């Protein structure tokens, strides 16, 4: 990422998201920011004492009533909310160890069941950093829309949830995007690390250390349990994509007695270190690029030529000149080197976007960068008015508390070398064997999570879905997660990031049967 100078790509669930996705103080009022405070006329639903287990000391959160109203005021990323969606905010402690202290507001959305209701089903699209409110319309027309209230949510610090993580202004983000991070000389490394330190300090100043310390997966799963209770569900039914699988896995560990059913699609392996995860992801993106190059080579007009073996070199010949000079675009910003790589990776999330990548590289061959800039804008969360959703700031804040930082310089150097070898289409050829420490080495608060083997004995049967050529969450990670959870593994043969409820009947039908009737999907299903 530009702001973190790390090869790790944000793992937004593009199969679910499609072409996606000022720091405030903690709110002590349970109405500020809700539909009522926005002058709307909410409907109040009370669920009495809360559903299922209510932990000691947290009853006021687990038993609160929700005020549902229109979603218009909840838009932070350009989402066009459907008229049948409702939104509300759930009050939670900022720090669950201090429930009488500062509060946070978690934005949630709902599309109500249109048949014999079982309960609610919670969706998360991944990221970390992506708003999930739009996911209340996920699985439209399926058995899920008949039997469940479909619930989306913005995890703490993200989107319409408050307080929100905000580190950079829109102007500062634009400046970051223009800067090519390719200098790994001692002077270049010192400059990069100074920028990391400045970003971390700025983020602490603008977002507050209290929020940064409590914005990770550890707290998100506690918020999810509060949401489960106030929705009236004794047990959680959940579908998580990409990083959303980490949330689901962590919830299963922390609240295994509260799990009804889970589908985890595009898995992260909780045993992997951040370095191994990044290197494996780089290799998977290289695989997707190779697939794109082979498809493109079938045409004599392919901007990478017709020799697949030469595709990496041809790609570098197109993008490397941008290090010195951006390509012209209709938008006066131009296409920077960083944005060319970002736009390319955005298009590699799904074969449905390959036509845009082919068009973008063809334009670049002719000296223009409009299509790749639009792809990069989409990935970066840039809105039509030039402002930004807080995707990247939240991504950095969450990943830096979810895992231990790499502070050993030899490990950082090795990681850079391994990544260049794993993804040669992303290698600028300027590697020296040394590299700057990642942003997280300078983060102002300690990490609250770390890689480990999952231990959740007695879980009900879960389902993991993994795609053979997923560029962002490699197939093997799904195999490994299913093993740790003793879950059924559904394999989808394709090149895209996540697949559940995107229209593949072979995948969707057994998942609906599982979520509705708890019928096992089976451990040998290949689609």
C-alpha cells in the first residue's frame, strides 16, 4: 500500500464487493449519529433482556433497543442504498475492559426477511477497512432472503461507525499516490522510514491512540456478539469474505458456544505470519497476472504481445517509465507509477475485469492512463467529489494491531527479496537486498493479535470456500483454515477473489441449504 510501503494488498472481497470500496471523539450518547439525531423518524424494536448469553458487566449493551431508520445519512463510500434497507447504530464500549468508559457506535443495516424468518444473518465483505452496510442486500432472491434478516455492518473505526479512523486528508492521500516508492538506497530507505514515522504520528494525533489501540479484530468480534444479541439471536449465523474470514474465525474462538453456522469464503490462514501471507499473496497475484496474459495473448492486439513468457517484461516496459513521468489523463492528476500498479491489481481480482485491464494497458502503450486511473480510484476509495472513504487509513490501523510488526531488519530485507521473486510482474528491478521497515514497525500502539493455530473444540460444522486461483487469498489458505476448524471445504475452480452468492449455483445452492437447514455442504464439493 502507498501509505504503508508494504507489498501486502488489501484483501477486499471483490467477488462480493464488485468494483468497490474527520476523526471524531468517542460518543457517549446512544442517540448521537443515529437516525433520530438526524431528524428522521425511527421505529423502535426492543428485545427485552437480550438474546443468548449476556456477559457480566455488559448488560446495558447486550440489551439495548435499536432505532431503525433510512440509510441515506450512513453513506460514506458512495453506496446507493435501496429503499427496502434500514440502518441503525449499536452502542458498544470503546474498550471492553472499561465498559463504563468511552463508547463507540457501530453502524448496521438490514433488509428484512420476506418469508418464514429463522433469524438474522450477518455479512462482512473483507478489507480490512471496507464498509459493509451494502451487504444487507447480499444473496438477493435466494433462500437466505426469505428466511433471514440480512445484516451488514461497518466494523469499528470504519465508514459510518464512530469514532472513525482518519489519518490523512484527501489532499495528502493524493500526494501519497503520486509518489513512486522505488528508492531502496540507504537514503531512500531512511526517507521511507521517516515517512512511516510521520504517518503513524499523524494518525495517532488525528484518530487518537485510544481508538487505534481498540480498532482490531479482537474488539470487532466482541461488537459482533453485541450485535447478535440486540438482533434477538441466541446464536450467530455469519458469512464472511476475505478478511471477514479472520473475523469469523476469531469469533468462533472467542464465542464458540454462540455459533450457529458460518460460511468463510476467501480464507486467511491464522497460522501464517504477515510476511508469509504477503509473499503467498504476491505469488497468487502473479498467477492471476499470468492467466490474464495468456488470455490477452490470444489477440494480436494484446498490449503485452502474444508471447506469454515475455509478458512480465512487456508489462514492466509499460509501467516503469511512469516512475519518472506520469501518463496523461483527462483528469489533470495523470496516472502515477503507484496508481498503474494499483489499477492493475484491482483488475486482477476477477476475470470480469480483465477487459478493463487490457484496455488500460493498451491506453498506456499509447501514452494515456485514464482506465488504470479509474481502477486505482476504485481500489483507493476515491469518491466522485474527490474525497476518500477511510479504506486505507483503516486498513493500516487494523493490520498494525492485528499482527506483530516486523522490526528485525534482516527479516524485512528477506521479505522484500522473497516478494520480488514471488511476483516478478510487480518487481521494478531496483532491489538491492535491503528494504525499509514496514509502517507497522513505527505504529504508536502495540499489537493485540498474533498468528496462531485455531483451537475451538465443540464448534458446529462450518463451511470454508476457497477458489483455486484466488489472487488475494490463495487456495491453500482455505485448505489450511478448513483443517484447523474441522470445517467442510468447498472448492471453486476459477480465477477471482471469493465466489459465494455471486450466481454460481453449484456453490450457492449447498450454502443456502447449509445456512437455512444446517445441511452439511460436504468436504469434497468441487465446482
